[in-house]
C-alpha cells in the first residue's frame, strides 16, 4: 500500500530559501567523508530536499571528485540552483525518485520531519519507509547523514513531537496554529526525540551510528513548553553506516 505524503504549498517553502549549515557544522559532515573517501576519491551524494542547492555547492567546492544529486519537489527552489557539471537536479519527492544506482551518501538536512501523512501512525510509517529506502539505496559501507531538531519530552521522550504533529496537521486548527507562527499549519510537521530517530534507523537496518549535539534552540514560553511536555530542544547530527 502506498501512503500519501503531504506537501507544503509553494508559499510555505519560501522560508526554506536559506542555508542552515554553518562552516562549523559543515566540518561535522566533512570529517566522516574525509575519513572514508579522502579529498580526491569519487563519491556520489544524494541531497534529499536540497532546495536552492547552496549546500550541494558547498560539498562540490570542498570535494572536487564528488557528484551531488539534489532532490527537490518545489520547482521555485530548484530553479535557484546554480548550474554545475557535477550536480544533477531531480524535481520530485524522495518517495517518487527512481534510484538508478546506489549512493555513497544520502543526506537529509532538516527534511525528515516534513515527511508527514494523514495521521500520526501513517507519518511514522512514511518516515520509517524513507530510512529503509535510504538503507537499501546505499552501497555497502555507505552513510546516511541527518541534521534534525530533537524534541526531548519531559515525561515521555517523544510526546512533544506527537503533540506538535497533531496541532500542525489539523485542518480545523490551521488558522490558529498559523497565527502562533507555525509555517507548516494545515500540512503538519513531525519531530522526534534523539532516541526515536535512532530506533527508526535500527529498524531500517543500520547498526553503526553516532550522534553529535550541535546546539540548543527554542524560545517557547514556560507555559507552551509545559503544554507540549517539552524538556529540551537541540539540533543534532546523526551519522549511520550501512
């Protein structure tokens, strides 16, 4: 059974026309690449939801033997990509992409939480399926890189992500949630705790993995944090090896 994946409207993707990865954070990416491929060994990287291509260009600049494929369903973002002989563009979702060959690296930069469907349970299936597909499309020894926002629960580790999904995915609450600042109102967004992402990766087949905590974020009031059952928010970088 194919599960439908909700897509943001073009107006909702305008906020993503930026580059979130600083030079310091890029070093986290470069380190495992250098260790495995050095600076001159060819490798293929699939940048899922790569948007305007700024991140892909950074990879191509640092690794002269790399080839990068950017998958991006929003045409207005894809059109912002600068042409490059070692960069390919695919105007589709990750779920729609037909993988012609296995990848060395598959990267999700703040993308997996946008893989949502019509219920929380179906959303979990969509996210698990994406990680399983990533595992299957990696060469032996290939790596998946994930930058994500970890929402750690105060009482139940994944409770904040569940509450946020149900609020943002609700059509009846769309206008209220939008006024509260949620860019994904009416479509949905599904964050998780670090432990849940690790569990999903293990279910997909990955056994070797590590995480680096980048920085804490968030400006929610104590009342909102209490309503979400939220303990902390931090950006993490996950690396999993096939």
